């Protein structure tokens, strides 16, 4: 029996499905059969998957090289009884761990959301009686009744239907409710086209149906998605990888140089305690204590700015990941499009009319040949729209300033088009009251309504061209078919409109077998967002490829992609592949298709996940958008999962790294831009902070090699690192984005965080700081200054040097005069605070006592400022050389 839940039920007939479970559709399961099924298959819920306990997960948050360095730094500062500094550093470690712990476990929360999405109530037939039970109690073989408004409680093979339509967008991405049939499907039919199945967690929007439960819990399509979420590993972000790699090698370098320093001193015959203190000074100097805090704060600043662009970040590193993105795999419906069906063309009396306006707002106009039309002269157009307005069960209304549809989106689009022609539904129904109707049925593919009119009863009918056109007697069928095919080829959904005079007060299908008067064609589409077109163009200019992965039909997806500019030039249509096409490919062929194809249509959750993995295997950083349950595995696996906040499911949001609150692709493009700015500021901070740490280490090594006393004590080095990081470095978090940031190509995720040219700049700055402080220290000692005074001068060389270097780091490529001296006033606030602190450090008695410093003459400041300004000059020359070299190379 267990294998029954894995059977392809869509290929079986209704009779075979019932016989497989030994159930009678008119009686249902009896109590003993239910108990037997429950014993074998369990409850209709998803299996809980064990994960690491909360304590282990919390401890793993500090399992990072950089945090090892920080903890070592905290221990060392505690050794020197610098309790405040030690407490601050330990606090940084704990805060980082808490943030990571809170933001972790996406898969667990996504599966929990999936479980909640499955719990509902169901009308089930048992022992010949209808009863309402919790969906958790359903078992395979149960006979379930579905009605409009119901959430489908399990995977069901439909056996009887009446006008049944189900919204399956959470599973397939299909923007329009699916009409269901009871007939069998052929083997290999894509999930979105299995018209005889109802799937767990989808929503019945119209009609009724009866079916037999064929899949529960883990054996539903939602259950398969749960399994994929659990198995789709969340990847380290590019920033996390680079920072961890940088921290690891920094840790190794610090340990090696500390041991070498100690060994050299011992070989020279120095006291072991003095050498131990020198090694400690080297370690304290080389450790970038402010880096984790800076990373967190700069990312948090990015989160704050993104919130203004309708973007909520659920995991801090996701901010920077956006800036690394090389490919965006995006859903179509609601993200690139408005998710509002819109009539764009009407064909009546052999005339094509273009309709302007987007969505359900009745704002727009009709034109023919590019020129506006006078509606009072367009009798055929008004007649066609009036029929569509009356043969209609939906409404549109204004809710909180936004026009929304109530009912079928297709019908709402026709009401909107009629309103643009100044036709009002209330007035129309009052003038032509409905007296009978034939609702839409899948086998008929049309809807008809009977109305009283001044000239006698009249029938209005709308439906597929294939069903309407053969029944019309006043048409040029070839011409109309050609027009309809042209519309469909452009991704438009086409409905035919007709009417017929009718003598009776009742309407039957037999009354509509012939004699219809063809009124016209109405063509509509879920149009692309105008801002999405601009955003796609901006991404492509930035070197970020955009691929559409949707559950919608291939022709519709291709047409929308062309309008958006995805994968096209002036003469070509985007290359489209469907799930059936992908199924036929080998591993290498699949990888090539993932790279070369622009649009993937009718995709399954498995294919979305495979596509993301294939692109990642080629080194791409993938941002994946989605709103449905079917998107969750790919969202989980992508380098950054982007869920829709307005129309998305809770499952998708829980599996994602960020949420777009306005469901708009343009917000993603803005977030990519913001992400690039965040990385720029992080890189600027790292480039700024490393020379000081390296320079401090070089000072210690030089002192040991030359056999002189240390120019700076460990506590003084710690003062430099902590105060400058807080007062100066963190001000780079407020640095505005540089012009042209979206004209750059994405960063190669395989390249290290520091490029060779940047490393050269860091080394030069470090050497200048080391030499400058050492020279002034020795100069002061030889001039008779006390050691405390000389050390105070050496410390100020580093602080003032970092101050000048900070101004140069505001842009790694441009002069500070080009970006503007005062475009970031926070920098100048930091400079003022740093200078104030150094004045206190140098001249305040309590600071002199605490840090073993001493005041020095004012003329020494001239020497210090000269060294600092020398750094700015050297960095400026280096920028000019790099720029000149890159121009020659290009």
C-alpha cells in the first residue's frame, strides 16, 4: 500500500483510483479502513526533521576565525586588567553570536510554515455520511468534497467536478485559476497541467468537486517541497567566505609573527618576560578588534537604507550578497508583472483597437492606428464591450485608494475595459437584467447569460474562440482565426464574444449550438510593470543577467520577457525552455541550458532548484525571487532568496533572506545597488583598518630586531585600535554611494577581498606609519625626551596618519576633491572626536596616568601632521597610477 502514495495518479482513471483504495465513491471509507490507513500512513502532516539543539547552534556561531581572534584579544586585554576594553570585545563576540543564532534555521521555520499551511478542515464522506473533520485526520482513500473557498487538504484525484477552478499559484506560479476536468492525463504531464488533480495547500476559487485522497503528509507535492527545503543547504554568503578566509590567514600570520618575535628576542638574549610582552603587543596590534563590529554596523546601516526601498533584510550578510549577484532568477507573475489582467486589444467589426492603461483602474483610452477614437462612433466596439460586461460575475472596486478585483481576474479585466469606454456595470445590469445563465464549465469552455432587453430577450456569450466561432453565422472565420492567432502568439489571452436573440426565459446549452452573432475578440495579458522594464535594463547594464523562471505558459512568458528586454535584441525573441524540454537533457546539457536560456516556463520546484544549483556550480552568485510554496527550495538554496511580501506565502518568506514588501522587481534592482554600496563601504573600512594593524606589528618587530624598547605598549596599541575604529572607521558606514556604481560589472566571487593594487596601497601605508612613528620615537629619545613622551608621539603618528588615510579611503579610486570634501559630514564629526580624544590622551593628567603618556611640545605636532599628509600624497599618486594603468589596459 505504501507505494500507492508514489503512484502517478494523474494518469489513472477515476475508476482505477477508487479501486486502488477499495473505496466506494458513494459510501467512503469505514472506521476500520480509516484506522488501518492511519496506522500505515500516519497523520496528514509533514514529518519533523531533527536539527542541532539550540545550545550547539549558539556555540557554532563563534566557530569563526575572526571571532577566535577577538576572543584572544579579549583574554589578552583582561590579562592587562583592561576590564572595560575586554568587556567591550567580549560584548562584540556575544552580539555577533546572538544575531547569527536568531537569523539561523531558515529551513526549520520554512517547514514549520509549511505544516501550518496544510492544517485546515475538510468535508469528508465516511460510512455514507458527510462530516467535517480536521485535515490532519485525512487518510489515503478518503472521499473529499471541495467547494469554493476551501483550502485543498491533501493531494486528491478528482472523480466528479462542476465548474471547478483552483488557484494553484502557490505551487505552480500560474497567475490564473486552473479549470479542472476528471479525465486522465498522459504520462509526463507537467504539474501545472494535471487538470484532474487537486493539490494540498491550493485554494478552490469556483465550483465544486469530489475526489479521492491519494497523497497525505510527506507524500503530497507540498511534502516533496518540504523534503527539498530540508536538503537544500543554505550557503555561506560571498562576504562570509571572504571575511572568514581573510580572518583565518590573518590569525595564522599573527601567530607566526608573534612566535618569531619571541624567538628572535630570546636568541638576542633578551629577558623572556619582556619578549612575551612584545609578542603580546604584536598580537594586540595586529588584531583588527573593530572589524566584526564594523561589519555588523555597516550591514545594519544598509538594512536601514533598504527598508526605505521596500526591502526587509532577514539576514544581515544578505545586504552585501546582493552587491555580488551575477544572475537574478526571477518569477514573472506579480514581480515582473502587476498580477492584474489587463485588456490591451479589442477586435470588432474587422477593426483592431488598442487599449491603454494598466491594471484594474478604469483609466485609459481606445485608439485605432495610433489615433484616439470617438467612442460614440464605435458602435461595434461598444456592443462587444457591453456583452463582456453583462456576461460577467465579477466586480472591481476601490480599496484604500487602490482598484482591486473581486472574482475572476479575466472578468475583472473586461469590466475595467468597459469602464474605460464609459460603460457602467450597475447601469447595464439595470437596463438589461439577467434572467438565466449557463456558468462556465471546462467541457463547454464558455459562459452564457440571458437578459431582458427593450427589443426582447438576448443571450450574451463569452469563451474560447474554438467553441464560439463555429457557432457564429456572420463571420469570416479565417480572418478572425488569423487575428486571434496573432494575438495569442504575442502572449495575449484571447476570448471571443457573441450574442443571440432568444424567445424563452430559460437558457440551455442546446440553445447555443448555432445562430450566434459574432461581436469581437477581447485580448488581455498580465502586463509588465513599467518600472520593472527600467530595472531589468539597469541590471543588464550592471552586468547582472536576468532569467525568468515561471510556472506560466511558454508563449506568455516569452512575450513578457521580450517586453521586459530579457534575453533579446532588436530582432530575436528570448530563448524559452519548458519543464518537458529540461527533462530530456543530460547533466551537461542541463548545465548548458541553464547558462544559455533566458526563460524557463512551466517549471516544477525540482527544476527551479536544479537550475539554481547548476548556475552556482559555474561560480555565479544567484539571487532567486519567488512567492509560492513551490519556490521555497530554490529560495533556500540560492545565495540570496528574495520573497514577495504582499502576495507571497509565509513559506516563501521563511525560506528567504530578504522580503520585497511591494512585490516589485524594481525594488530588487535598488537593493542590488544598495548592496554594492554596502560592499564598497566594507572594503573601504578593511582597507583603512589593516595598515594600522600591520604597521603596529611592524613597529614591534622592528624594535625587537633593532634591540630597542617598544615605541608603544600593548595598552597604547589597544587604545589606537579601539578609538580610531569607533571614531574614524565607522564613519565610512555613512559614505554615500559613488556615481556609476551600477555601471560596473559584478565582482568575481572567486577573487579575494583585497586585490593586488589594494594590497600594495596597504603595505605602503603600513610602512609609512611604521617608519614615521619609529623615527619620531627615536628622534624624541635622542633629543632627551622621556620614554612616556616619545611613546605618546608615536601613538599620535598612528592616529593622525589614520585620520589622513581615512579621507583618502572615502573613495578607493577617486580623489577626495572629486567626491566632495563635505558629502559625508559624519567623517568630519569623527575627525573632531578623534582629535579631541587624542588631546585628552596627550594632555589630560588622568589619561597620562592611565595610559602612561606624557605631554609634548606643540612643534612636535608639525612633524606628526607632515607624516599624516605624506600618506595622503602617496595614496593620491597610487590612485593616479592605477587609473592610468587601467586606462591603458582597456
